[in-house]
């Protein structure tokens, strides 16, 4: 039988789901927020949260706006930048439990 500390902890952090083991990765919402604000235009926060499909869609979305920015005069590239910063603030304003449920991760 495993000792109590080995059952209660995984990856060096205490499990938040009432001691139940989970195979969801441990991710920080602060790191996800920082990646969204700094590198969100290329989907770095989505890749960090292991949402590969969403990350690829974010890259394609940004590429479309770069092309629109080159072809037309208005600064279309500001749209994905603003959306990334907003998603970073949403990560910061969420509770740890809400972040964990929405992104299928365990929080640090």
C-alpha cells in the first residue's frame, strides 16, 4: 500500500480533486494568462493547455488578419492582439476551479 503523501500528491503538487487521482496535466493559470497576453497571437496559450487544434486555428486566424492587413489599409492585425489580451485577463479573473474545469487541467 502506498504511503499517504504519495497518494495525495502528484507531480509535486497537492491534488485539488478530493484526493482522487487524475491524469489531467498540471498547468498554471498565471502562465496561461502570460502566454495569452504575450504570445497569444500565435496560440501559445492554447498549445500550453494542450489544445492543439485551437492553437492551429489561432495561427490560421492570425495569418488571415495579417493578409488582410497587407491588402487593405485598416490595421486588421489589432483584432487578434486585442482578443488574446482579453483571453489573458479572463484566465486571471477565473478561479482555479473554473480554470481547471474549462481547460481540463489540474492547477498548481
